[in-house]
């Protein structure tokens, strides 16, 4: 053996050193916060598809409400079953199932109405009839017997495998928000608590469906008190510092709403953004104290908040388009989400783990 091969001795002069082998960088762990918004959740579908293209990003946890909870469930189960490819396939399957159910919906615009008003349903005769009925009769009056009327149940039965979603070790931690009707408090169903009923509860609009009963309690849409809930994403030790919020409900509008439809749309947006606004204000306050050294790690860790959205495009959509499951409309929203995520990644990818990519004070205070 030469001197170069003996442990502890330098290589003989002139002998080429062994090439350094670069270790692949570990993916950057993030948490996802997914808003609800009916069919507008197809925008989130597109964002998720684009994020799945990024090998440098790993989703460790998801918190969602309503459509955000359904997207999160499909994402988590797909990742557990087949990695990134499996998540893409299951998200596609979820939204195709939603679109196929809408093909038989009595709320659809006629071809002429669709040509004139696009995805907005508010001018269609079917919607106006339905809207009038739901203003005078509750779901309990329209459906006096406990007959399952929610088409989402069949979608969930076709798409989700709860054993994989709740118990597979490779599934990201999933948190689903619902609103307790009796107490007025939020309920978070996490990991092993997630069931089809909890997902239906998270998407239960009280003017459309009877409350979903779970363990003797009645629940409505999670968006009322957590759209989405952020605290489950940072209260666990070891949670990622980066929370990426996918926003589909416009926070601001430049014009004052004047028509009935415009006013209803704006009231809906403000209502379903209220809990998020409060939580973001609390986070910003704690962040300032951490930055000033008043609060110290490890008890308090610095969070980095990011926001992927296309508020300008989402502002053009009225509230009733959230009930529109037309396949072409869903695909348009999907591509808008892809484009928004691609633009965000190009501008802000380097901020992950370093700093916020959204000004919390300007955006939420």
C-alpha cells in the first residue's frame, strides 16, 4: 500500500484527490393553508399541481376549510399512495368527480345564459328559483327527513381512502376546520379524526344542507371561524417555519359594491376572511415581539408567512360562481392557479426559510 493509502497521511504530491460528492439538498419543509370557496377551490388545485413540480419543496402539514379541506385530503392521500405523481392524479380525480356531479346539477346556466353571463349563475332562472326557495325555507323544511342530499358525499366515497389518509406514515398532517353550531367555536379535526363526515362538515353551508352531526354535535362550514385555521400549523413542536397561504377570497376591492349581487359577494368575502384577518394580526404582533427579542426561542419561533393568490382575477368572479362546477370553468381556474404559483415561485422562492414574502401589516392590518 502506498503512503497515500495510509490513514492519517496526506496524499503523495501529484496524486489527484478523490472528487467531492455533492449531497443532494434536503427539500425545504413548508405548511400549506388552504382557503375554502366552493368551485373557486379549483384555483388551489392549480397551485398545488405547480408546487408538486418543485422537488425542492416538501409539504409537511396542511390546514384547510371547505374546498381547501377537500384539496388537502386529496393531496395528503395522493402523496402517501404515490408521492408527487400520486398527489397530482388524486387531485385531478377529485375535481373530475366534482365536475361530473355538476353536469346533472339543476343550478346550471342554460347555454344561452352561460354565453351571456359566463360563470356567474345569479342571472339564471334556475339560480333565481333556488335562491328564492332558500330564503324562505331551510334545509330542514325542504328535506324534513334525514335523506343525504349532499353530492359531495358520493365524491368523497369515490375518491378518498380514509385508512391511507389518516394512518399512512408518509401522509402530510391534515387539519380540517368546522364550526360547532351550538357553541359557536371552531373545531379542528386532525390526522386520525378526519372522516368523510368531518370533511362534509367543513364544507356544509347552512342555507344548503342540514348540519353534519359528529359525536352528538352539529357542525357547519369551517370557513366561518377558520378559513383556514393557521394555529394547527405552528402549535406543534417541529412544525415548519414557513406557512404558505393559498388565497381565493379577495381581501380588498377598489370599488364600492352597488348592485344586490355585488353587495352579497362582498359580504361573503368579508365574512369568510374575518377569522383569517384576526389570526394574521395576532401572528404579526407576536412576530414583532420575536424580532425585538421580547419573546425568545425555542418557546416562540419565527414564522415566515407567504401568500399565493391572483386577487385581480378572483375579484371578477361573483359569489354565485362558487356554485359553478362546469368543467371548462374549473379548468380555467386551475390554469390561473398554476400561473399564480409559477409567478410566486419565480419571485419569492428564495425567501422560504428566510423572511416573509407578504407584508402582513399592509395586507391584513
